[in-house]
C-alpha cells in the first residue's frame, strides 16, 4: 500500500483484494461460534466498542476511536457459513471524517484478524 493510497482513501475492506494479508478470514467454526468469537475479540480490543450485534444477519457493527484526536472509524464484520463447521468472516473499516486515513483502517482490520487467528489457534473464546 503506497503513500498516495494513504492520502486518498479512508477505508479498508477485506473483499477488495488489494492486500494479501487483508482477505476474508476462514474460521473452522460454525456460524454461531464464529460470530461469538468475533464479538469477544472486538470486546477485548482497546479503543474498540460494539455498537450492535445482529445475530439474524450474522453481523457486528463496532467503532474504534483513535487515541490522539478521538476520530471514529466505523467497522462492520459479517460472517457467512461456508460449510457446517466453516465460516468466512468479512470486514470493512471506514473513517467518518477525512479523505485519507494514513492506513489506520487497514491496521484496524489487521489487528482484528490477528486476534481472531490467535484465539482460533489457541482454542480460546477470543
């Protein structure tokens, strides 16, 4: 991701395929288990806050505030079943203000992915 992108884009999305580390994440869990794991992961992240959990649509809306200026990024995480014990997690993070985010929204999603991978590998609830 180049500097020009940081200055001209204020969002990141796992479905855009521009970053090999930022792709939808497959979890070896049922849909309900994956949604719970994502919810627990978000609740454990500093500066993140759950806004809504929609179990019927398997989505979580959250926000993250930056430390210094308290800017808000809106994050949506959507889970979709791929198989009985396989769920694909998609996410999007977008700043409410500005034209560029200096890569913060990308870092938001990478932070969430790291926590989910660690929790899944260790078998913990996140």
